[in-house]
C-alpha cells in the first residue's frame, strides 16, 4: 500500500499518468490500475479523470498536502540507504576456526573492507542464534534451525590423533556429544578406551593432546594447527571416522547481504587452498 501511495504522489505532482509513467519507467495503464486498487482500499476517489489529464479530488488534495512531501522524503531516504553499503558487520564464528584455518579469509575481508566496522564474536560453544544479532554466522556440523538461510562452505574430516610419546593412550579426550555426532558412532569410538574425558572446548582438547594427556578426537582444522605447532611429534590413531560440514548462516532473505557474500567469497577462496577444509586428511610428514 505504501508503494501505491508513492505512485499516487508522483501522479499528483505531475497531473498526468503519462508523464508520471515516463519518469518512473512504467506504463500509464499500470499506474492507473495500481491507483484504482489504492482507491478501493481507501474507500475514496483520489483523482477526477478526464481527457485533459487528472485533477485531485478534495480527498486526494487533502492527502497530498498532508503526506506528499513526507512520502517523497521517506522514499529518498530509503533509496539512499539501500544504495550505501552498510558500515557495520557482525560475524559469529568458532574461535578455533577464526584464529586458525579461516584467519586468511578474515584477513582478506578486513583488508578489502577498511571502511566497515567489523564486530567479531568468537566462541567455541554454539550460542542460540535466535537470541543474538548478527549478519553472518559460521557453524560446524549439520544445522537444524530452519529459521536461517544457510550455505555449505567446507567439509572437515575428523580423526583420532595423539602425541607420539603420549603418556596416556588409554584415555580418550572427547569434544563431541550425541547431539553433534550419532550416538552409535560415539559409542563405538569410546569403547576403544578405558577412560573418557569429555571436554566442551575444542581448543582445550588440542592443548591436552599436545601435552600427551591422551588421544583426542579432533577435526582436521585442529590437527593442521597442532601439526604446525609440533611438526613431527603428532600421529594419527585412526583413519577418517566421519566428516562435519561447515556452514554460513544468515537471516531474513534467501540471498546474503553484499558484505556477507563478500566474506563468504573470501572463505570459499580460503577453502580452495586449505586441505583441512576439504574433507581429507592433512599430511603430518
């Protein structure tokens, strides 16, 4: 209805459907039809139509004088806002990824968008996105919240890994729960060990593995970072057990905002150059 009211204002300014249609890049019949629908909703006539053009009715004149300038100013403000790029951007991303394998993507994005105020909320535990405000969120694992649009960006393999001189090979250090991987897979992995330590922070699991405190079930992104820190001291204790997808999520529209798409593009470029994000094992030798 607001769009139709704007059309009414534009026709009233010009006193002609044809002139308004030409300036608005549409047709006079289209304008006439839209304004007729507006008149039906208002229950009043807005124009007196004749071969010489259109004149405002008393009702139409009252509306135009009262709201015409306000409508045009509002339309101008909305148009200018839509043309200008957002100056702030809020990103939610797991801390281990954003300071690790995805850091090159973040760096490229920040260098390209120097004029944007970027707010980064890094956390290794998933917050309920419905309870927070964000432009783009990066999440690992299958996403069951249908209220957000999503795009798969990467696939991350998961393996058992340990320090070569591990002090406690009977201990499994487990960062995943039954809600993150299937209960059957979880049980079959845990049965291989006499002790299981459940640690709800992937970075702490990596640190415990680095200290030789046990065998960790880690995603390839963490294994790659661990191998960079301790090259030659890390070994695989299994083949790939499963893979976990990595998604970008956003709200409101099927297509992400321009800034979100720019960051997604940076991440996709990063994935192409990062084996740990391609669903395969990282070479530890």
